[in-house]
């Protein structure tokens, strides 16, 4: 399974929803990068994604997007192959 990296904050309900879906799909480890604790991390996230909102989710080197993007990818059948489990 490819590694999953997610930029998050402590009180983000969309981050929680995204983590729940990933766990439901078999992801056991998510590298969480808390942008609320480290402003430099938020800057790196914005440079890498062009977005300011969390979560920002990466599967391997692929930027999936936010929570809605993750759910849309799953609904279209693209999440499992991207994770490398299908």
C-alpha cells in the first residue's frame, strides 16, 4: 500500500471524515502534518497544492485534494487502485 500523507488541523471535521474513509479502505498509517501547529508546514502545503484549506491528502506522490475530492475518487472507483490495493 502506498504511503498516505495528510495536512490537517486539530479541529477539522473534514480531516476526521477523510481519515475515517481511508481507514475504512484499509489504510493503517497516515502521516499527519499539523499546519495549525507549524505555520511553515502550511506554507509548504500551499506551495505543493496551491490550496489553503485542510485536509490536503497525498497518496504516494499523487495529490488527491481535499475531503470531497477523496470521497469523489472513492465513489468513482479510483481510490483503491491509487492506494495500490486493487
